[in-house]
C-alpha cells in the first residue's frame, strides 16, 4: 500500500528511537490544503479499528480506513535541500498536486 524510501525510513527510525511509547507512524489524508486534500504524518502508539498496518524498511505505518484508497501505491521519501527539507509524497492517485507537495486533489 505504501512504500518508504531508505531516506524516509531512516528518518522515521531515528524519530521512533527518540520517542516514548510510539509504535510507528500514522499517515492520513484529510480535506484541506490548496488542492483539496492534505497529508498528515505523525507518531502513533495504538492501532485503530479498521487501520491497515504496513511494515516497511523497519517502520510500522498505520493508515485509517478512510485514507487507504487515497494513498494506495504511494511512495514517501525524505529530502533535504537548501530551501526545504521534509517528506515528499509520490502519490499515483493524485490528479493534481500543490506546489508545496503537501496537498493533492
């Protein structure tokens, strides 16, 4: 359902090693952003009802039932650059992307 690049997995593993009581990351989609939907990424300690749980590159990722169809097949990378650093989402389900890369439609 979701793929993590080595860079994204490395950042997530470092973050998890420093976090208390986190089992993995939650990736979700909600209405908002300039293109219609926005991505949410955060630490998660409990699997919710209906969650898909993906274990990839040593990271457990939780995806709620409502978000699953929006992000199926997505690849998440982590990039660092002179102007911006952060997660980058390559989502084959997105018909349009915002220039910030954090929202899609």
